[in-house]
């Protein structure tokens, strides 16, 4: 079996056993787990707020901050996953109606531009994250670089998933449509 990008594979070896595909699956699994933890933290904070306000009459101050931080982490880990699965807002009404290979070209251009934009923003996000080392959150006392890192996580995951899509399209392994998993309901 020949792969136009990486040469010959042993007979019967699927394309999804390449190093890049394994790295994408590991990143996807790690992002899903991290987003799950962020969602659990968000639920705990909100339930604590609701119970505190409705039963006790006052909720702990830290729940407001934890809710905000959990939402940031949920968005950071979920953005790359949303890009990969096609759950991000997508304006393809016009693109997919174009004739011939134009829809494919535009999907490729979109993936490349997304990767380039994310790559260009990683260094400023790193600087933003490093500024947080000098700050702490008011209620929880956490160093803010741990919170500011959400922007870095978001950009890196979007970069990796969009670059993976572009490389797979250039190698002819995919048509550029989002990855669908069994049981997605589509």
C-alpha cells in the first residue's frame, strides 16, 4: 500500500497507524478527558452555588472564580475537538454549492489559513500566559498563568487539528470534511 506522502506501508497496515494519526488520536483523547474534568469542575461549582444560595442563603466566593476558570478550560479543550468533529460554526452553504473541485480547494484553504492564524497567535498567547505568573486570582489564590494558559491550549489544539486536516487532504487521505466518529448521531 502506497501513501503519497510517506511511502510504502506493510501490506494490510491502515493509514491510521502513522505517527501523525496516532498523535492526533492521543491529542483528541487527552482533550476529551480534560474537557470532561473541566465540565465536572463547572458542575461542582454551579451546584455549590445553587445549594449555597437556595438552602444556606450564601454561596462561597470561590465558586464564581471556579466557574469562570472551568468555562475557559472547557472552551480551550473543546475548540480543537469541535474543529475536528465539525461542530464549530461553519459557513459552507455557498462553498459546497460551487462546481467541481472548488469545495475541496476551499476546505483545504480554510484548514491551511486556520493553521497559519493559530501559529501566528501562539507566541503572543505564550507572552500573555507568562504575564499571569505575576498575578494570582482573588478568591482561589491560583497563579493566573494556569488560567491564561487556556488561550495557549486553544490555539495549539486548533493548530494541530487544522494542520492534520490540511496534511491529510494534501496526501489524499481525506476530502477535508470533519472527522466523524461512530455514534455521533449523524
